[in-house]
């Protein structure tokens, strides 16, 4: 099993296109939502996969219907822990299937969503990282609330242990994972891969093609207003909020998409316990680090209390 995770053939895809509590800015958390709002879950017929089943479903998110994939291992006497997978900019939920297959073989359930403007939610215009700053802020809030409502739905099921939830997010997914850690108590541990914070610094230093557009969006509004909007969705403002939980940071010293200073800003804002791994690579993960991520997730998944 470890060797299969070392291959981790889907990890580059999880990075997506990036491979080419209360927010400081608000009186209340931007990620608060009405839990009484119906989820309107629609579940398709399960499909068999090696060692388990795959279910496509949708729920009503913050602003629209959200398509998702749930993968479950074969039924056992205990409900499986949940691994939440967050894809990168330009990616989609389908690209997490390889990792889901590995996780299912290890006894985990997995869930992955299409982030706003990605996958089945793609649109001709718009970006998660550019355009009107107010609109960008709303899209990031949508994404986080969508994941929170997905956990609400999974709590209603009898085949997933939502008292044992770990998260794996890469690039944009790692940044969203940091926001979830600060706003969602149900996350027990999180591995944030090639993620960073300080969005203003990211716009100024990243070599990603979209960085100039992000910088332009920030400069288009007064600094005070921009700071308020950015603080609502900046990972450095959220990673240290909420309860303490184990965190893993994996970053590349040669990364010019999420530069070292942005990664350091996020790591510094996080509380202990935290584990930090620096690879001598760019916006990717070295083969020697991949098994360490796997081992860390296993070690930091809460043990079952004997639930059915």
C-alpha cells in the first residue's frame, strides 16, 4: 500500500492548473451559514470501484448546486474515517480519483467537490483569483461554505464517520483547507501541500500567469477596502483560528507559483502541533516526500471509538 501511495499518480492532478471563527475583516465570520437551509441532496446510483463504491451526488451550496464525489470502502463493522480532498486552481473533483482509490484501499472514505468555476461548475468568464475583488471574495466564501455543507450532508449518512475527518489540499486547495481549518471544527487534521498565504504578497511575487490580474484587482479598490476583503479569505488570517489540530505543511524551496515567503507566512500563522517539510523542488512534491504525507495522514487520523 505504501508503494502505491509513493506513486500517488493523481497528486499532480490534485494540484490542478497551478502546476503550469471570525475573519479579521468582518464582525462575524464570512463562513457562517444557515444550517436550517435544506441540503436538497441528490444521489446517483453507486458505481463499483476496486475495494468499494463511488457515488456522485449534489447538494445545495451557498449559491448554487454543488457536484461532488463520495468514495466508500467495502462495508466493515466500523464506519470509515473521512478524507476531504481539495483540488487546485484549474483542477476538478475527477482528478482526485487516483488518490481516492489509494485511500479507499486503506479503509478511508473520501469526498471531493468541484470548487466554484471548476469542473461541472465551470463558466466562460470569471476566476477564483482575479477580477472584481468583491466577487472573488464571494467565490472563496462560497467554496468554504460548500465544503461545510457537504460535511453536514455526510453527517446524515450512516456509512461515514464524520467524527474522524482529515483533509488533504494542494495549492489553491491547500489555501482553502487553511480557511476550513479556521472555520470548521470538524476537521481533525490537515495536510496543506504547496499552499501559502498573504494574498497581497502572492499577487506581487507569484509567477503564475494569473498573478498580475490578482494584483490589478487588489489595486482597483482603496487599500482599506482591499485589506478588508482580502482578510476575509486570506489563509494567514484563518489557519490559527478555531481549535488546535495537527497540521502538515509541504512546500518547495524553488516554488515560484507559491513563493517561499508566502509559504512561510502561512506556516508562521499556524499554531502547534505542526510539521513542516521543505522540498528542493518547485510547485510540486518530491517522490521521497509523498510517502511521508501518507504516513502523516495515517498517524493523525483519530482512532475509532468503536462506532458502527
